[in-house]
C-alpha cells in the first residue's frame, strides 16, 4: 500500500512539474513572444559573463500580463563563485529616481505640492541661489536667478544643479572640490569613503543652494542631484522622513519588501559585489583602472560582506540610494504600466502616470546638439519620442531609466511590455542596455 501511494505521489509530482514547463511555454506563446528568440538573451549575455565583461545578470520580462522570462546567470561574487540568483539584491543607483518621481506625484495628488512650485517654498535657501556666468582668471563669476527653480526643474534635470561625476566644467569641478556626494563614493585608489557626508538629505539640499547653478533654470538639461533635493522637499511637505514616506506610500502597498536604503543583516547572503568595467571606469573615477593589474576587465570595487550599504544611513538620497531586487522593481514597473495600479492597490491615478511619462522639455533644450535626438524627458524618467530618430528598439512614448551599475528598466504601453535587467558593474561595457533592449524586442512574435 505504501509503495502504491509513493508511486502515485511521484506520478502527481512529475505531472505537476511537466505542467509547469508546459504552462511556461504556453504563456510565452500566448503573450506573443518567441521562446526560441527569448533564449538569445540568455545565450548572448552568458557569453559576456564568461568573457568577464559583467559578473552576472538577471533578466525579467512581462508582456500582456504574463512572465515570459525570469532568469539569472553568473555570479554575485566572482572571486568566490557565489551564484547570482533571481532574488539577489542590487544597488540600483539612479533607478531610485523614478521611485522619487512617483513619490512626488503622490504628494501632488494629495494637494501638498505642485509641479511649478518654487523650491524656496520648502527650502528657503534656494531663493538666493547664484548662477554661473563665466570664469575670469580662474575666478567663478555668477549672476542672479532669472526665475525661481521649480519642482518641475528638479524632476527633469533642468534646474541647473549638477553632479560631481559630470564631465569637467566650473560647476561640476566645484562639486568635486567640495565633495558633494549624496551617494557612497570610492576614491581613485578604490577605497570606499563609507559615508554620504551629511547628517540628512535636507542639510545636503541647503548646502547645494549656496553653490552656483550651471545655467539658468529651465534653459538647458544637466544631469543632476535634483532628485536628492526632491527628497528633502518630500520630507518637508509630508512631515515624514523620505525613507518612511517611500515605505508607507509605495513599498508596503506594492509589497516591495526587498527595497530600502540599506541591506539588513538577514539578507546579506543575497547581496552582490560591486564591480567596475576597467576600459571605461576612468570617466567616472579617473585613475581607478590603474590600481588593477593590466588586462583586468571587471575589477572588484566593493565586497558584499563589508559594503557601506550594510550600515544604517542618515542621508536618504532620492537620486541614487536604494537597494532592490529584480522582482521588486518589476512590481514597480508593472504599476507604471497599469496606469498607477498593481492588483487591487492603486498608488497613483492614471492622469498622474500620463503626466509623469510625458515629455516636459522645450524644443530649445531638445534641439541642443548635446541632447539625444528623438528623446524627451518626463518626471524623473526618459521618454522616447521617436524610436527611429533615437536609433533604438521600442515604441513611441515608452519611458525608462537605468543605474550606474548597468541596471535598466522600461515601460512600453503599446506593446504591454515591461523589462528589468540587473547586473552590478559600474561603467559597464558599451551599449549593454541597448543590446538588451534590442534582444527583448526581437523576441516579439505576433
């Protein structure tokens, strides 16, 4: 009798496993994707892992409400050969920005903020922020503001604020000189500075208000710490710390249980090392590549067991501070695709998502020779206005962003598609994100 039951249970188990595989193939077909062509993503990027261009990767794609790919390959720790897993935790860096954008839109819906509010309403020091005019004999000459910096300026990188990691110019040089790092930074020897350097996000914002803007607000596009300043605005308007606001209004409702500003002790085994792609890292950290043996392709920058993100932070930076998992970020992306709702939980109204994902840049800014052709910019997200002119796969109106460690995501409403790619290598191989995007779209089969 026992043998009969055992065989029966084995039969049921085999049937369930077989059904699972069949259901996966069936769902891929029903979603209008090709299983064979999706496999090219794994085949091509696994070759990058074997060639030590990236340590590993996780790819997750959902089309028409069906998971068509969720695969991991490679290592969380190349040196110790610790496998990368589907639930591994990643530094998402600038993929924090769209989350900050959603937080901003929530408070606009709450009636506590408006897009064209002057920043000085919430951070009074911004009323007197100077603007860079010229450099005379090494002295930085400034002029007064033509108008106030607005929340829209902060959210669209048109405020005139800058980044210390930007290309050399008098303003970004000043950021480097004064160590304006709202993020964990390494020096040119590869040593982690281990601190964000400020007691709070609002103390950072107040210091930024005393530094000159690169240009008058709304006149040009400069990648900046604007989303970090938004974190302070959100704290002032909500009466909550920025991390608490994100947890209560976004992470908890979406069940993004692995997304936070630090890695808790009980999740360290799921965390990843941080690497840098040596052929291109010097543009971010000059001289760093020289600290590694000649021929190094992917060098270790930070070990997961002793990483700064294991410490409790005081600065909750809305531009680059979050840790997340692939599945968590896909929940966020699906909420955006579903017009502000995931399951029964609504985070934003449909019209707020439309405003967030629409272009907010003027023709003057987009016609500048340095601005990417065929692209616009929404509230904390890039927007593709013309895929052909932009030279990328996708649909008109898809919106997206990525992170410094070569993570990326996008939302394509026309194709009912979201994709999340996670790896962990600063200044990654050229065109990594474009290659992934192309491989996803070539798998569409309907």
